[in-house]
C-alpha cells in the first residue's frame, strides 16, 4: 500500500508528525525546527526511524523546490507556523514582528515551491478572525499588489500603532524615522534588569529580595552604559541623569524616589524598540505625532486569512475550521484551526472535508489520563531512569493505550516547591485556581486580580483539562497531590504515549509538550487527509 512522503514545517517535538506516522500510511522524510531541544526530541522519537532523514534548521530562505527534488518529491506538507502573533495573549501588544508574522508566509512559500498533493496547516482557532493581520511591508508589497491585480480580494484597512505614549526631552519624535536609536538603546542586560525592577517596584515582598540579588549588577550595568557616552547629546544626558537617580536609589535601598525616572526610561526603550521593528520589517507607513505627545505609526493592514486565500489562488481547494481535540480521545479541551488543501489539477472536488465530531464521542478525563501515575514518585532530576510499571494499578482504557510500547514511565519530573507555593497548593481545591486563595496567600503578586485563571489551577479529575500550555509556568497542580504536575502527566493530557521521550532542560520539556499538536488529534487529521486524496 502506498505511503505518502511528508515534510513537517515548524515541527516542534513532533506531535503532528507522530499522529501522521501512526496511521502507517505516511512516511515522514523531512522536518524543520529551529529549537535545538525540540529538534533533539523529534530526532529521538521520529527521525531516527527513517534512513536519510533530512532536518532543516530554519525555513527562512530555504530552497524547498530543491529539497523536494532531492527527496524524490514530497506528497504532503504539514505544519503549524508559530502562533505568537495570533493568540489572545498578544492582542493588546504592539509587537510588530509577532503580528507581522512572516513565518506564515514562509509556510505558503514552501507550498508554492513543493506543490504537494495536499497540505495541512495548524494554528490557533483565532486565525480565521479579522483581528489577525499583516502590515504592509516593502518586503512583499509587490507580491500583494500583483495578487490584487489578478483579481484576488485582499481588502486593506488603516491601522495606527502606538509607538510612544509620551514625549521624552531631547528625542525628536516629530522626525521618528531618522532618530539615531542606537545612541539611546540600552544593552539587553541593563534593559532586563530595569524592566524586572519596575515590575517589582510596588511589591513589598519581592522588591527587597530582587534588589539584594541584583544590586551590584544593576549598578555595574548603569555605570558601563553611562561611562561609554563621551560627549552626550541633550537626550543622552537626560537618560544619564535618570539612570543616576535610579543607581543612587538602588545604592541607598530607597527605591520610591526613582519610580518616575524608571518608568520614563523603560517607556523610551519600548518606543525605540518599536521604531527598530518598524525599520527591520520595512513597514510602509507614516509617523504621526499628537499634541499630547503620543506617537503613532499609521500603516495599512490585511487579514491573514485573505492572504492565504489569495496566495494559493486557483491551485488549491482548501477548507478550514476549528477542530476540538476532545472529539478524538484527547483528555483536554483544546481547539485548533485546521486548514486542509488539495491540488486542483489532481483532485476535482468542490469542497475539502475536515475532521468532525464522531456521533458517539467518549470524552476522557484528567483522571483517565493520569490517575495511574499517582503512586509513582515524581523526580526533580531530568536524568532520571524510566520508572518500571508495577502493573498493580487499575487502568483506564486511555491509560492502557498510553502505556503501549513502553515498560515504564519516562519524564516523570516536576519542579521543586517553595513553601509559599506549597501553602497555595494545599489551599486550592479541585477545579479552583489562584483566585480562590485567601488574600494573604496572594501577597507575592502586585496585581493578583489580573492573574489568569490558568495560574495555580488544581486539575479536576472528573473533567478534561483546559488547554495544556507550559504548565510549569502556570503552576498546574495535581488533582490529589500537593505538587505541580509532571512533564509526563502533561504529555498524557496531550495524548503522547509513555514511549515518547522528551529531552532537553526541564523548562524546555514542559514547553515542548505545551506547544505540541496532540498526536490523537493529528492522527484524526491524517486520516481525513487520506480520505480526501484516495
């Protein structure tokens, strides 16, 4: 039976590839992933099984046509371009590189060069909304205008990016396009130190510890920056003056007097960073300075989905919609936007079919997924040996499936718990989160009311989990034990079997799990691709 050759772009740890491989109808011959730890996980679990497997470290500028030729043709392109620019968490941020996410365009450049039988693009569910847009750029404006001339509908609207919300003495925002930003920009170390200082400045519990730990580094970095300016301009002298105030406040442990100066220099650095991003992305637009001191950059934008429809033209028939992971046995409420495209010259179809909810769907729960691991002691060391199964547990149907092909539990590692975190763990009931804590247990957060509902969430064993992200950063709590869930428990919630081993640092392993497409969802997508092409 024919096996279709597949390339996975933005492969991560390999969740999407793993699901396709599980059907035994697809041969993964190449993948692209820039993160070293994720790449090593992919190699260990997927690539090592294929002779002459090709790994691409970076898709930008990659010659996909040549790669396809060298591999004897590629039948299917799959992948999920990074979604930082297309998530709710970033909707209020003016991060131009993120919102102008060129990696989506790189994905479709690969489609145009490879011309596969079919492609699958996976991204967050908001991708189809009008909120997620590209800004006009000299880098690809000619291509966009050509698509419009060919009759494709790519409506544009005028957007205003807030560059600065106040003036800074000596900086000529009226001529922002010629500001010598390199004369004013802080080194990364100094910016990071001061940004965290500002974040903690109104937190009486964290601030003293932060200053004690970083006092020498802050003073040394301020001295290094200021002493390297030989003949300061007016703006540079104003920056120096504010840094001296901050330095003296740090030195005397009297921080309050420097708060305004600290806010001022951090605001300036953010404005300068935005100006740099505008230049780097070659955005087409104009600066507009208001009497109030607010500086805007006016630029046309167009929606991501309109671009996708236009760039594929008449070459592919495509269909996209939100797919629910729990439909296919994943014990997690996870929604992803999936696009499947078929080449028109090979498949004469009016509509491409997508995975849909089965008529009888068994919804697995957190308890189904991880309760059998409760008796296995979690480790702190990433080098721990696999923990052999005792085979004494009562196993759910889901747990039995997750154990297939493995003799024990891998990646059963968690984070060490501070006393403060442990006190919180003990106080939070199943299904509750940080907001259920008493006020005295929220003291390390300067604005606890703004904390997301996913922070310090104790999982409810009777329900599917919410969307798995980096659960280490979110401090997800085991349903019955007073500890954070392990990498393996997070992987179980994502439907990675125990035989799938994650490598890299502890934080990287958590991040790889959170970034991945659940393999059971990926398998359902793969089966639907087969249905469409056969």
